[in-house]
C-alpha cells in the first residue's frame, strides 16, 4: 500500500495519500465506511442518518439560523444531513484534495474549504470565522498521532463560539485499553475527556452510534466479536447478504442506540464550548 511506508522498524501512515487514493478509486458511500461491505454499508449509513439527526436535536441549538461547519466531509453525507435539518449557513471541509474538488462539484451551493483540523498554524483557521455547531463524524480516530489529536480539539475549540456544540464520534473505550493500528487509534474515554478539557470543551451527552452493526471495539465478548466477523465475511463474500443483514438489523439498531447509554462500539457525543 502506497500510504504505508517503513521508517526503520516502524511503519508510518500517510493519511492524506490514503484518503486521496481512496476517493480517486471510489464514489459515493463506497468511498467512506467499511470497504467491501456493499449493502451492509448502505444500511449502516441509514442508521447514522437517524442517530445523527437525533443528536443534533439534542444540542438544544436551533439549526436554521445556526452557522455550521462539517469537518472531514468526504463524500458529503453529513452535508446532506445538515441541509435536511434546515441549516441556512453551512460550510463543508476536507483535507483530501480529491474530496474537496468533488464536493465543490456535487454541492455547488455550499462553501467547501480545504482544511486540516490538526494544523499547527491556528492563524490559518481565522478566515473561517466561528460556528454555532461543528460536526466531525468518524474522523478523529484516524488521527493516530497524539500531539495531532490534541491539536484537533484545540482547533475545533477555536472554531466554536462560546456555548457552541461539537457533534462528533469516537470509540470512547471504557471496557478495554487503547487499541493502536497504523491508520486507526481507539482511545479511552478518560484520555479523550482529558483532551477535551484541555481545549475548553466538555461532554454534555454521549450515546451509542452503533450497537450491533459495527466492530465491537469496546467489548471483550468473544461471541460479539465472532458475530461481527461472520456478518462482515458474509457481506464481503455472498451477493446480497450484506443488504439482507442490514435490513434485518436496522430497526433493532435504531431502538438500541436510543435506549442504551453505553455501547460496545463507536459512540456519538455532544461537547459544549465553555
């Protein structure tokens, strides 16, 4: 893989190259989410649509007149969600040049900016102004460097107005310790809250993003891990299986994400700028 290169005995991940390559090679929701899951991936995004809308309503901020920024817009899925919710001033962004170019073509009425939220130059953020609401969906756990991760929250706080809300997803591990991969880091709830506090942010609400239809990274249940492995392999190998699995799990997933306060997988959180 071109996005991975060896440095001595260590492998370094090049996220910009990875996402440029991925967007060049795919279109639509195939460019984000799990690769190869076909119909299951589509149903997972239906769950995201429902849970995201619920979380935005829970911020208590009226969306219509709010100034909104979406970070890591990718294929534009959450730009569409914000427009459904009625926001009148929306800015999308990504650090992939390929994604930015496509977003500008696909969303001609939306301002799209090239933005690396981990930038070491805070002054570069000033032309964006400040926002009432910022969304960062399924992005932050791809920031594997801890210093860059801390900068991401500091920069998000700079872009939020006082009292503004950050809507984001993370893995918030509490049943397991930190999990590290070259392209992905799952951090503990305690570590994430420490970074938030340092940036002047605190979590008001947190709930499951998925319960059944995503990798159980925060579960030590072998049964749960095996069930996910079977679902994933069937979705990859058996035509139509992913769609059938997703269709069967969609309703219980939407209910469980509403009822449970903790989940075995990714969670969605609302943080407030103090």
